């Protein structure tokens, strides 16, 4: 793989905290990864490791108590964490689609399947409006983004201040002196925030004013252009209508008249299609997509309700809905956990097929490393809010380096015996007080003293393979991976790995 693939999404140094009654929960801690065009990146980790929070941040659907404390998410040269709602609306569900774990919660139980698939298409059915929006889009987004950047900058600082205040309040056993010092610090931080807010507003409002004036001009021009287009197609239709009507009055036989009447209908349909996406067109597209995701008898299924579908079929519908917008990136958050094993395999196969046919880039989230083998180009292993190992699929499966990756590999049910070889001992840590050093140390029989004190850096194993474990430090004793893992690797290599 010598050729350089294009990065479609780049997550850098992402830090997400949640304000909770018990303190600040550190859900995502300095996560970075790249998604390449046409590839699948699998994010693997136990429950609570921060997988969903990461994907929700990309989709811009974090809960209200979330604090984006640091980092950026670059998509087409823009930081998704700083763009306005207007632009996000164009991206979320359109350029970047998402499939969730439970298909039932993403479908409306009392609306027929066909309607749910066509709904999104028909929301944007007014082609004149779409044309107008496209014409003003760049200027509108520039203006709105400026305001959004200003508001985000201010609210991020405000949230940091709030977090500091609540953390200070939660501190126990402070002496009077410490209290006074804390109070002074908070007072100072409040003053700094006020100054920051004032400066930020001044800075951005100047630019925003300028962009607003440009936008107003563009809006005027766009209105004219759309009106001209509408006048033109209507004019053309009228001319055509007059021509056919002329022929109709001259026609003598019934066949001739019927043919001309049909032509008249077609001309009207043609005009409708130029002005909006008609219901008929939406239905035609919906049936095509239903076929693409493997729904048998789509015509009949179109008029059924979700409860008339099996779990696997419902998940296919959810995938169909995500596809109606022709996304470039598809995020699948544990899309098969609610399904039984055979159906799970079928859905995975479907996702792989769609990905290849549409040249999609996928982020596939799962807690089961076994699922990953046939899907992933690259794998990010997450533990306690961090990526602890990152590499190509081959590197993770054949040269794993982090004890947590070993543990995950040991816990995959064996393909032949189907037995689960080794459960991971212990439980994931409390993320309000994440452990110092390597968070996995307490559950790992390979832990060294340093693992409890200092956080391991990322050791580079190849251009594509990184792992954060002190075992890779040159001073560390040589440790072999668990026998179960090495045997499995040996077996799969001997068995002629595909
Ligand atoms: N709104 C919230 N408020 C407080 N804590 C939250 C919130 N959302 C998520 N968390 C916490 O963030 C951490 C990461 O959660 P996340 O949902 O990303 O886990 P996950 O890896 O997707 O796990 P699972 O496999 O169970 O889906 C967890 O400790 C979770 O409890
Ligand atoms: Mg999750």
C-alpha cells in the first residue's frame, strides 16, 4: 500500500468531559485518529471506554452536560467543533451518516417504512428553495460560522470556569486559608473571563457585520436568479402546452387525441420535476435503496410498519435511511449488538458491500474485536477514554503490543471451539477519578511499577502502528504476549490467513 490515501476526517487531541453531580467525568482523553477515503476504521473497547461519546462528538449530538475541553475534528478543511448549526445541518445526516445500535429507537413505530425512507428526501423537495440555498450557502455559512465561532469560544471558556467553580466547591476538608485562596482564584478567573468575552465579541462582530452586508447582496442576486429560472421553465412549459393544445384541436381520431393528452400530462410532470422532488420520484428512489440493502419484495414492504419487520430487516431499513442522503462517511455505532449471530454476520456483510460499492469511509464501533477482523482496514483500541493502540488490521491482529489488546484478543470466542478463552479480569475504572499512569495497569498482570505512576507515551512501531504501553520502553523487561494470543496468531497464519 504505497499510495497515499486521502484523509477524509481527522480527529485531533479530542478531550470530552461531562459535568455530573459527583464531579467531572473524563470520558474522552486526548483521542486522535484519521479516517482515510474508502477505508473502515474500527474503534474497539469495553463498555464505557468512550466510543459512543467520540462518535457523538463527530455528529454534533453530545448531551448538554458535555464539555469539549480540547481538540478539533477536521472535515474538508473545517473544524466541525466550530461551525454553525446551519453548516452542521448540511453535514450531519447528509455528508456524515450514522447508524445506531438499536434500530427500533431510530425508527418511528407508527409511520410506514416507505414514508420514513422518503421523508428526508421530501423535506428538501422544493428544488427552487434548494437552488436558492445553494446560491447563498457560502456567504451564509461564512457569516453564521463567524457568529458560531464567537459563541463557542465564549461558551467553552464559560464552561471551563463553571467546571473550576464546581470542582472547587466539591473539594473536601479545605482550611480557611485554602478557601480564601480558592475564592481569590475564582474571582480572578471570573474577571479574566469577562475580559475574554468582551475582546472576543469585539473581534468577531466586526467581521460578522462585513459578512452580513455581503450576504444581503448575494441574497438579492440569488432571488433574481431563482425567479428567472422559474419564469423560464414555466415559459417553456406554457409554450409546449400551447403547441400540444393546438395539435389537439386539429386531431381527428381518438388515438391521436389520447396520445396528445398523454403528452400534455408528461409535459406537466416534467415541469413538476424541475420545480420539486415529486412523491413518485421519492418513492422510486426509496424502492431502489430498499433493494440495495437487501429488502425482499420492496414494493410490498414499502407500506408496512416497523413492527412487521424482523430485527435484521429493521437494521437494513435504518441503513437505507442513512443512505438516502448519499453520505461520504458512515458511522456505525455497534449496529449489530442487538442482533443474533447469523443476522449480525449478514448486516456486517451488507455494510461491507455498501462501503465498497459507494466508496464510503466508515467508522465502525464495537466492543467485540472478533467482529472487526473482516471489516477493518485500521483499528483503534480504546481503554478508559484513550486510544491505547492504533494500527492496521494486520498489525493489531498479528503484532499486538498493548496488554489490553492482548486481553481483548484472548477474549474473542475461538472460531473452531466457539468457547470464550479468557474473560478480562476486573472492571473498567471510574472515569471521575481515572487511574494515574496506564489506566489498564490494575487489571494487567504485565503491569510494572511505572504503570501506576506515569502515563505511557505512544511508542511508534511503524508508520501506521502505535501503542501506549511502558512494555515498549527500551528499559522494560522483555515480555511475551499471552500464549493464547500467540497460538491463535500462529494457527491463523498456518491456516492460510485470507
Ligand atoms: N451525558 C453524560 N453524562 C455523564 N456521563 C456520560 C454521559 N454520556 C456518557 N457518559 C460517560 O462517558 C463514558 C463513555 O461513555 P460511552 O457512551 O462513550 O461509552 P462506550 O464506549 O460507547 O460504551 P458502550 O460499549 O457501553 O456503548 C462513560 O463513563 C459514560 O458513563
Ligand atoms: Mg456506546
